[in-house]
């Protein structure tokens, strides 16, 4: 698969484990993967919580704000469970992400 280079990406990590090394290992793995594809990491965020709720997910909100403000083109996560382990919440978060991403691509004044 061919991936375009020089895309601005955000890396998001969620970890429920009490050992911070696990979260940093996940972060470093994603940074290495991004570099291997030639992506430009414009930001990272982290949440220490279970994947069963979106409550108090400052890292997730920070990533979504970067999308909404057009600072990034893509988000890298280890897997979709990083967003949520609850399928309903995951679908909601992905839809919200898509709406935010589309709003940055569409012209504001459509006549």
C-alpha cells in the first residue's frame, strides 16, 4: 500500500495500565511508524483511563480540537480500542471525528 508522505498527523494514546512505561512504549512505537511513512507528527496526546467512557478524556478532546482547527490531516492510534472499547461510544466518536474532518474540508459559504 502506498501512503503519501508529509502528512500532518496527531498521535493519540490511551492506557489504563498504572505503569507509565507502557503508554510511552505505545507512543514511541507510533512515532517510529509515522517517521517510517514520512508523516509529520504535529502533536500527541494521552489519556490514562479505561476505554469504556469518554468522560474526562482531555487527550481525546485535544486531538479532536486539532482536527477541527485544521492543524492535522490524520490521527494515528494503535487500534480503535484506543478511542473506546464500547462499540456505541466508538461509533459516536468516529462520527464526530468525521464530521469535524469534513467541516475542515468543505467551504464555509456554500451558495
